[in-house]
């Protein structure tokens, strides 16, 4: 794979480590770790106290409210989508180029985290993200247009990332994402570096055991078209939510803007 090669300019020690790990990833046969639902989520129900529908034309509002009620009733935090053996892995086409237009400078790229507890912000290198525990997950990517493919992702669980870089709580107490996820602010917004594409997630979906920040697809570092250097993967939702090339993760009390929700799709987009 060429994605980790052909870089220009000097590399930091962190980048060298990333290169090493990505190279190993492409060489080795992977071990399917299988992502299981974390027991900590049992009994936890996400509560939304802010029924806003920011920016939607009013005729859509009612339908969206109905969808939301349906989603909240059906949503089981322990529900996982099926995983598959390596023999079922398929290739993935590139679908959707919003927010990928700018040339990608991997060395200059940072994952920005905004709205953290205590008013903190972070700007992380890929090496810092890859220092978190890695998992492999073979699931179906389902596009809302009607096609789907079984693919293998490697990355960190968003729940583990959130535990390491926590959001604030609604009551101002210190965050404890693993034990008291119910106290965290209820939303996360993600956007590309150029802000051309953006998605909003409810916190329960962000914390879902199968929701990943992924840096590899089918055993290879992400290509530019698939969202290098880091993308969101939310297998419990349609592909529109799996934002490629993350620039910023922003924790929020209000429902974040969402590119396709603004164009008439369901904000939750579960399936
Ligand atoms: N930045 C960005 N992310 C995106 C999109 C996009 O246009 N821009 N399209 C989405 C859609 S509709 C789908 S189905 C998946 C497709 O992922 P793939 O291109 O890796 O197959 O990416 C999602 N993430
Ligand atoms: Mo899609």
C-alpha cells in the first residue's frame, strides 16, 4: 500500500512509530479480536433533554421527532451488528468525497478535540491516537443508497478514546465515562478539517462498543479516498455517519450539525 509511503519532508519519532506499526499491520495476518458489548453499558439509557431540531425546515420536523421517538424506543445499547470471519471480507469502493478535497499532509494533520471537560482542548498526532488500544472489527458497511460491503477495520474504540479524552458532564462533576456515561454531555460532532462534511452522534452511539476511530481498512492504512489518516466507523448506523478524514471531534450539549440530516435524512440514521 502506498498510503504510508511516499511522504515528503522530515518525520518525527512519532511518525516513524506509526509507519512501523502500519507496516506491521499490512504484513501480519490479523487476529480477530471480536468486539463485544461492554458490560458497563447494561441498564444505561441515554436521556435527551434537548429536543431541538436546529436548522430543519418545519415540515420535516414532525417526521424527525417521530423517528427520534422510534429510535429511542428501539435503541438497545447492548445491541451489536453481526461480525464476520476473515473469509467474508470484501473490497470497498470509495463513496462520497465531501471534505476530502484538500491535499492531505499526514505530518501536519492533527486530531482536534474540542469541548473537553474543564474547557480543555487537544491536538493529537496519529501516533498518539494509535497509542490507544487497537481492535479489529469485521462488519458490514451499509450505504443508505442500497449497497453494502463486509470490511475489516482496525482502530480504537471511540469509547476508549472518550475515556482518555473525556467530555464534560451535565452537572459539572468530574467525568467518569466508563461508570457514569449517563452524566456526559449528550452529543458528539465530528467534522473534516475543511468542515465540508460533518456528522452528529448521540453519546450512546459514540460509546457503542462497535463504534471505532479507524486508521486501517482491510489490513492496509486508510487511503485518501477512504478517509486517511483517521475516520469514524459506526456500524450500527448507515455509512453517511462514518465520517472520513476526521479533523475535529467536538463534545456538545446541543445536537450538532449533520450534513445529511440538513438534507432531509434521519438524524439518527440507524438501521
Ligand atoms: N468526509 C466524508 N466522509 C464520508 C462521506 C463523504 O462524502 N465525506 N460519505 C459517507 C458515505 S455516504 C458512505 S457510504 C461512506 C463510504 O465510505 P467509503 O468511501 O470508505 O466506502 O463514507 C461516509 N463518510
Ligand atoms: Mo452512503
